[in-house]
């Protein structure tokens, strides 16, 4: 029985082949950590802005914070699937 090798570039999902080259996987964890720190800083700024009842300004901080954390989770998932 032949088990397919997922590390062969032609057998990876199309999105991974287009967006991320195999040599970049080791850098994904660094950038994911960078995004997580940025998301935490933006979330802190949004929460601090909510304390003064400026809801419009808080949304300008909290939406990018949520997007940063979501993209960090996606990058960590891709990096783990590539290294496995």
C-alpha cells in the first residue's frame, strides 16, 4: 500500500502552492508571532478606547486586531501541516 507524501510540492493544496513557497514555512511561525503581538497591542488600544466611550475609534483598533489574530492562526496551521 502506497501512502502519498504530503511534502511533495505538487500534492499540496493549490492555495499553499500559490501563496507560500516551501522555503518560507520556517518563517511563518515568526510572522505569526509578530501578528499575535500586533493583535494584542491593537486589542489593548481598542479596550482602552472603549473605556472613554469612543466606540467608533475602538472599532478601528478591534477589527484589525481580530484580523491579525485570525491570520496568525491560519499561518500557524499551514506551518504545522507543512512540518508534519
